[in-house]
C-alpha cells in the first residue's frame, strides 16, 4: 500500500523507507540504516587504531638488561611517579614564577612573596612550597 513512501533521516538527511529506521542509543533518535553503518565502521576504525597503538608501544618498549628484577622494576616505577609529581617552575620576574600544577598541568603565575594564589585556580590542588 505504501511502497513508494520514504522519510527523511533527521541526522543525515537521506531518504529511506520507514520500516528501515532503527532507534539508536548513541544518537538517541530514529536513524536510517546508512547512519548505523557509518557509526559502526567509525567505531571499528577507532578500535583498530587503538590496537595498533598498543602493539606499537609494546614493540617499542626497550628490552630489559640482564639481572633486571622486581626491585629494579619497583625503583623504575617510583622514579617515574616522582618525575610526574615534580613541579615545573619558570621565573617570570623577581617575585613571580610561572607554575605548572602537577595534578592538572594548568599553568598560572604564582607570587612567591605574597604566596598567592594559595591553590591551583583550575583544580584547587595545593601548591607545593619551594624556594625561588
């Protein structure tokens, strides 16, 4: 009865028969089959790229020297954590420095004499005390 009847997709604007439309939880609306196919191929491409990145990172990992044991692995991990938590500071003037928050990596100017601001303006993390 309605064989020639087509409806326009709200997402892509293509025409399709009403019985072909699917309620998609990602788009949160009824979409045509081409939109579903496009989304699935997009997801598959991202999964493939992530798999390649992981494979590349495993392949690039340098081989451990002979005698490398659990203590060495622990020390290496502790060193990486310490480097991650170190504060990056650049001198702007005599009493001001450019401070990089170790928690959120937000950069802002810190007054060493007045000790202002007392916390990171972005994430409210405490500022490490240091001598400039």
